[in-house]
C-alpha cells in the first residue's frame, strides 16, 4: 500500500475533467488531494465520484479556487462554503481537515496523515513592504490574484483574520496530538516561504501562505509535507524533511498524452531517485 498525492486538478477545464475519468485504479493505495479541484461544488462531487472507488482511502484539503464564490450571487460564501465542501466529502467517506487524522500503515509508514486548511496572510512579502500595502505592491508589477474578488472571508473580517484563526485552531490540535509517529502534513499552500517562489510572477508569493507555519515541519515531526498551489511540481528538502509539490495544473501545464495517472506523486514511501533530487528553485 502506497500514499499518493495530487492537487490543482482544475476541473473547470474540460480537458482535465475528461482525463480524470481515465485515472487508473489503485484499490490498495491512499490518495491525498491537496486542493483546487475546481470552482464549483459539482467539480468536487465529480472528482470524488471518480476517485473514491479507485483508491482505498481519499483525503482532501481545500484550495483557494474551491472556496471561490461570485460577488452578488446567491451562493454560500467564506466559511459556510468551506463547511459545505466538508459535508460533500463526508458523504463520500473522504477525510477532511475537520476529521480525526488517520494513520497510514503502508509502505513508508506508519505515519499520521494530517490534512490542513490554513489560507494565507500576505506575510510572504519583503520586510520593507507593510502588510497594508502588500496587494498594492503586487499590483505594481501587474499581478492581482482573483481571490481578492472571489474568495470571501465571511464571517471573518478579512482573509488574514480567517488564516490566523485557522492557524491557531490547527496549531492547538497538533499540540494535543502528541503522536509518537511522524506526520505527513498536507496543505494547499506551501508551509514555508522558500516553496512559495514563483519565478515568472515573484510577487504572487503574498497569496501563497503564512510565515506562521515556517517551522511546523520541525515542531510537529513531519516526515513529508505535501502542497500544491504554485503549479511547480518538485521534490525539495529542508532540515531533512521532504517537501512534495503535487500540482497537475491547467491543460497547458501537463502532457495530456501521459494521462493524469502519470502525475500522481508518490508521497510514501517515496522513491530512492526522489531522495537525491534537489529543486532548482529552492531558496
């Protein structure tokens, strides 16, 4: 039994939807989905309908796209949208950040698999840029994340406040866990600033995580940290901990002839080849 990861399926794109339906069966393996399945509840439902019968266990965390809601539309927003997605997952027997953490006892285990939902707080910015100017700083280079209009924080006053509340709640839960087993931390956004680097659009980093989690891989005895969001598939190492970025991405970012199955990243046990790999974007 192995543990695989994938994220950023972006099922709003027909090419990705069609490819997902051809995902190979892996009935003995677990799968973590690290966010950005799509922009609608129907995308999540379709993904789980396809994936749950093909894997022994599926674990999900939300991405920013999953939480989008159209301004003025009569649809759930913010935390209510998130909890609705959690309820959809539970109907399929999928583990979410609100559920007990399962123990993976297959190859590379045993490990506790910890799905996280933490958001971002604009702290991945230069030290001379104040928080209140972070978005304007990014806009100065022509960058503005669609979250600014589509990711509502309700009932929190800001996305930063929501992020801090999620970090505080999750941190307390991890402190209480006190597991003797190592952890596999799964979050949509990178947990450390070094993995938030996007060379083509460097100022996009402010929408990529929070400095509050910079040491979590050490504090909570992580064996592997899984993330997506930046659409740069890679294996990197920090303090002896392996970090896996597991994005599929938009249709232009992967080879359709290979199929989505080729983009499943082996989280556990992890191949010996990956153990020697170094990320050229690592800072």
